[in-house]
């Protein structure tokens, strides 16, 4: 190997050679992606991270002495995924060009070959598209990462990192680090706990976010902070969640909500331009993203991260059903009776969605049965439906038998329903109805081809969801809880409601949504100690409990804390949406499964009894 690498340095990557290089002598390194012995010549596709070049081992190559013969003899032993280096001459493919490859006009005829390392037969083929199970690919992740699609997504991730750092540097931000081992503070996401050997019986927590520390940077006077940081949350997993994840974390002093938006919009515009070559000014000429109040988002779409690439909004029919006292529908009447004493945050609700006739005609009876099972899987009792006829009547619906004409016509008018339209309804507990209707809307959009099943489809719809409630009611404990965290600043005109009506307190919290995914969220923070104390009291947190949980931050806020606010952008979700990947696992180099395990390293694993003794920890196996 001394001649290659020591003497013969790589001249090109495997995707660089073109017709203008014909006649040049080159040195290439890489992996044998494919091997074909055609008798007289051996053909090898050589792959590195940049792409593929076809090699030809021709023993009859003229003008190169005995080199081609020796190289050909060595090539006959080559197999898939062997690591090799070659020196050769770039020649034209003539009439056998491959238009699918950037290097398809040329091939390299090998004069000298070096085998750096052999390979066992891989457990799956290293190709762009394969049917191998995800479990097998994760077990051999280092082989999976050789595939071009995954290498492409990680290059996207790299570019996001670089552009983020460059952008914030030009905006006057400082990249500062925060601790990973921190004190456990209840109230947010579940923490991973780390036992301390030096303090037996005590535990660190892995930081779920740098929230408290970035606020301390503002108290310290740094004014503009950012960090690309690892965070850890011990939560149930899903397609867009991992136990360890990366976020672009930002905090600023002397800003309001709009100042935060402008900075982050500048970052997003830059990333889209550099990574995808898309100038978002063609979609948003002012350089600003639209904003939608939280209440509107919940009413029209059922959640606070609506996909607005398509229509199919919800219509809240609760007040209408109450006004008509159920309109002859027993299930509607049950809702109306509960509302007789006035509507509260715990009231049952009724919502509907219209499927326009051009789409309704594509939904078969079998499809309707599948939709029924789909909503039941989310806790719904079923899917009430009706089809509108020419006179505004309802057909193909059990509701049609009893509903009064006045309520039916009122619902048609409220929903804008026309002949041939299909109506779906949900009613009952608000949280269940909102979840079912939000997911049903997206499910139908995919089924009807309004959005792609996976990926962005070349369409990017950004949205700021703003002005949510500061509190949410905890039904289990019958008390108010912080919807985000206890340090979010309420609107000035809502401060006097803290003691009298917490349900109406709105706050300066915001989420950046893209195509139905929350890619970032943050808030303007509470820096006023008096208002902070009132928020704690509304949450039922005593002064003693507040000091126990957040004492060091509360102390810091008393020493001249400036007005400040910030946001965190999910790096993994951003990379997933930019690359059109199926899940976060496709954009994280070494991800965990949905059960939080690493199939490659077999983590988490058991440790020795001696280690547990050293940590003063006992493992209890439950039945």
C-alpha cells in the first residue's frame, strides 16, 4: 500500500471525470459497487461518496507495459465492497455512453491496482432502492450509510449546519455552549437520568433543552446567542421524534416577537436558497411568513401545526347544534344538553368537514368502511357522514332519518356544502374530536392526492402560529398547567386575568410550521419578577416550590434581567423536510428505533453488578 496513498495521491473523486479529462492519467479510490467479468475485460463500478466511475481492466491496453495485464489478473479476484485504489487512463466510452451517470461519457482503463481491504459478502446490496427491512439496515447502519440517498441527506444536513453558523455570525450572534449534564427540573418533557458516582444516590439529568441556560446568557449580557445543540427526551417515539435530537437554539435580548420572526425568516430564506436553490421570495415577496392565531388554527384544522398546502378546513358546529338543541339527532342532543350551562374549556364539541363532490366521487363504500376503522383507531366511536343531494337533503346517512330540516340547512350553510359533497362529523370530548379531525383531514388529503404520501412534493407552505393560551387545563389533576413553560410572557392586556380567568390568558409563544410539521417553537420570556410570581400562583406553585425547582433562574432574573425571547428550530425535522426523507431516522446518522434501541450497538444494555454497586444503584426486575 506504500505506493498508493503515500506516492499516488487521489486526483479526482469518482463523480468528477468528464469528456474533457480524456487522455489524462488519474488516481481513484473507493469501493467496488459492482463487478462484471466479460471474459476479455473486467468491468467495475467504483463508488465513493461523490458518485460512480466505470473502471475497465483490459489486459490488451497498449502503451502501458505489463501494468494492465497485472491489474487484470488482480481484478479477477475483486468482489462487491472491496476497497481499492487504481491508477489508470481516462478514455471515451464511444457509443456505449451511460446518460444516467455524470461520468457516463468516459471510463478509466486501469494500469495499476491496489486492494486496500477485502469485504465479507454484505447482508444487503448497497443500492439506492432496496427492499431490505429497516431493522436489518439499522443493524448494519455503516453499510446503509454507503447508499447514495442517505449520503445525500447527510450532505443536506451538513449544508444546513454551515449556513446556520455563517448566517448567525453575520447577524452578530455568538455560538455558545451549554451543559449537557444538568439538574432535573420537573414540568417539561421526561428527562433521562444519569447516576452520579461521586455523589451517591444523586442524579444528573440529560438536558432536554438549553432553555434555562440560554436565558442566563441573556442575564449575563451576551444579547445574541445561538447553538447547534444535542437535546435528550425520554419520550415515546414516532416518525418525527427521537430520544436524542439536534436543534438550532437561539435567544435574543431587547426584542419583541416580530424581531425574532424576522431573524428566523432570514435564516430559512438563506437555507432554502443555498440547499435547494429555491428563492422563497417568489412565494413570499415581502420576505415574511403569514401568521395565524392559535384559536383559528384549532378551529379550522384541529391542531396548532396545520398543513395549509390544501383546503378541507373544519367547521365548528358546536354553537349551531346547541342553538337547535340537537336538531332531532340524539347524539347531537347529548352535546347540546351538556352545553346548557355554558361552554367551557372542557365542553364537548361538534365539528364537520366537507369533501367536495369532485373528490367525494372517488371515495367508495369500502373506503368509507376503512375510514370508519381509521377514526376508531384514534379513540373515536365512529364516523358520522352524509351526502348532499340536489335539494340540500342528506342521503346515505343515518343522521338523515331524524335531523330537523332547520338544523340540516343551517349546517349546509355553515359548511358551504353543495350537491354531491360528502360531509363527515365528529362530536364528543374536545381533545379527541380535534385529534381525530386533524388526522382525518391529512389522511384524506393523501388519499385524494392533494398532498404526497411522503415528502414536500416541491411545495413549501410556512406559517407562524401565534397567540396561544398560556395555560391548559389538566383534567387528571384538576388544575392549570403551563402549555409551554412557566416563563412565557403573557399579553399585557391578559395579566389581570391570571387570578380571575386563566383560560383566557394569551401569551407570546409561537410555532413555525411547514407542511404540517412544527419545525420550530419559542416564546418571549417573562423577565418581570412580579408577573412571574403571579403566573406561578396561577399554576398552583408555591414560592417554596418555585425556589426548589427554578431557584437559580429566579435569582438571576432579580439581577437586572433584560427583556428577551428566543426559539429552537428542529435540525432533524428541517433536514427531513428539505431532503424529502420518509422519517427522522433517514436524516440522523445513527438513529434509534421506535422502541429507543440501537440495533447496531445493542444499546441500551445491561451493566455489571460491580458498576451498579459503584453507582449505588439497584436494578429491580418487575414481572
